[in-house]
């Protein structure tokens, strides 16, 4: 089924198209990251992900030492619709170096 | 008058520039200040970008590497060609 | 159109809408429009201790642009249908 035409990257969204049904990494605004299986997307980068892990990174300043304390909080969601306007970057994680 | 040959000659318009840099090593700076260095695979009219061998730099420090990366165009501040030579084996 | 159509199919089911200001509201999806504005009924705020002023809110209209996530009911996701719709959308509107 997959012809040469369907498997080449001619425009950026092809990279997303080729990631359908794959686990992807999504970097979002406000220091959020998602990993999940891509079930649907549109040209705005609205997406539906499955088996999603969200990581939120927060930086606090210690009151006394003024040291930065980096905290990550994690949660999992079975199915998540993600609004595209918050998306910064999408990467197929398996090919992540 | 001459059409956008875009190869290596004089670049005339932003569109010519964008056409001419496919396959080249670039630095993409986002509004957040984060830099992405890698090979520009392609881009579209929204400045959505596909990159290969991408390195993410936050405050000049390497934070992440991505084999392939799609960057949503609204986050892009600029795209700059870079002279950096990447490791062989692309 | 893909997600507009998808959310229309979800009307009557319970969802959790998470807003960009971190407020999360659970409720029955009453309706949706092309901008993905959302009307919820029988709502309750997920973290009631943090947002006590929302205690009496039972219905609400949410502007699509302030939505960060919508947590979907597992029985409201048919993966094969989504894949087909996405491929059709990619061909048509790319």
C-alpha cells in the first residue's frame, strides 16, 4: 500500500502523517511534555493521543539559598485531546537520538 | 524579473531564501529563546518546519536531541543558516 | 472539521476539559461548534478546594481557544475510525 509518494517527507506535516499510530513526543507551552500514541491530528496540530504520559516541569526558588529547585510531576491519561495552539514541537520518539 | 532560482546565487526575497536553505544546517530560534540546530528537511507557508538530527539548546546548553522534529510555525522567531558541520553519517 | 465531527459524536458523554489557566472542569458534553467552543452540563470543578468560587457552577460555555486538553472517555474513541478520518483530512486539507 505505501507507495513512494506516501512515505516521503515533502512538507512538514508529512512528518506527523507518518507518525500516525506511532508513539510520539510532544513539547507544549508552559513546560509540559507528552508521550503517547497518535490516533488523530489535523492541520492545526490538534491531536488525539492514547496511553498518554504528561510531564510538567516546574522551577521553584528556595527562599533561603535562592537555589533553583526543578520539580517534575507526572500523570497518565488513557485518551487525551490536545489543542494544537499549545504545541511547540513534535517528534517520533523511537527515532529520537 | 528573474525567477527565484534560489540555488546559491544572490537571494532576493524571503521566499527565495527559504527555498534555498532546504537540506542545509540551520539554527531555528523560537520566541521562547530556545534554539534548534539541525538539518532543515522542509518548511511550509506557516513556517512549520521539519528538521533532522535536531539538537535543542536552552540558554546555550544542549538539552535534547531528536532524530526528526516538527516545529509549529507560530513559535518561530527566525531561521538562520549555520556553518556548523554536522557529524558524518546522515 | 475532523475534531468538530468527532466531538459532535461525543455529545452526551462525560469529559474533563482542562483549561490553559489550569482549571479542570468535568461534565456532560452538551454541544460543540466549529471553533471547538464547548458547552458542558452537570459540571463540577475537579479541584474544588482550590476553586471554591466555582462550587455553584452547574453549566458552562467554554471558549475553544482557552482549552488545553480534553480527557476523553475510553468508550468514545474508535481508533480505526479516527485513523481513517485523519488520513482523509490529510489528503483533503493538507
